[in-house]
C-alpha cells in the first residue's frame, strides 16, 4: 500500500488548532516543519531554540524530533499566543515557552539548533550567529527563491539572506521548501 500523505504529528495538529482559534496565520509550512524535525533529531542531547513561537506550530515540529536528552526553549512576545502555545506543551518539562523579547533566549545559549523565525532575524543577525554552539544549526525561513547572485528580493539585493550565506562563521546554503519559498540553513564553523 502506497501512502500519499505524510502524517502530521499530534502536537503539530494541536498547535494548528490553536492557531486557527487565535486567528494566527503565520505558522510555518509543513515542509519547513519537517526540516525542523530533522534538525532537532540530529542533536539528541542538544539545546534547541526558537524565536517567534506564534501558536506553537514550529515548536511542535521541533518537538517531534526532540530526543529524551534534549531541551527546547522558545519565546513569543505576544502574551496571549505564548500562553496558548504553552498549553500545547504543558505536559513536557523539556519544553519552556517564554513570553517577551527574543533576547530572553540568551540565558539558554549556546544553541545546537536555532530556528530564528521572530526577533533577532532582522534586528540583530550577528547576535543570532553568536548564540550558536560550534556545529550548531541555524534555520531561517520565509525567503522567496532567487536565481540571482547576490540573491535579490523585489529587485533589490536581499541583505539579510546575503549576510547569512556569506558569513565567515557559517557554512550556509539556501534550500527550496516549496516552489515559491526557501530557507537558509547554516552550521556554525568551529
């Protein structure tokens, strides 16, 4: 028997219901979610972080790859969303949902995986890199694929994407997540 659809983890489905109830429409795509699960699974004793919890969909994907020896910390500035997302993980003490500025993550660094989907992504990308452990993985999504070099968005050089793809402390690449979206995946050198 051939499967035509991939299963969605139960907590991802629960977080998607939370997003729907909250009217939150910025959750990560399933294609990005599978990448997050893979990254978390690759670091079985790691500290996994996320900025921009939203309703917890990305968090749930990270959680689906979380090993018994790993920890997951995520931060959301919207108190209502953070509270709702925390409810999805209330029974798992490996997961901490913080409310506030993304810099609250700093006390949990260095990170073996950092899904930077909110704060830090645009306002302090250098600090984001500094929070990675050697060999730590950084995942940034929500890019529009560009066939050009340097990468462009709406006719201009995409400085944020270029920063990560050429950063001397990162070994980075861009991958298509769908035909219309891409992600930058990087590992900290050293």
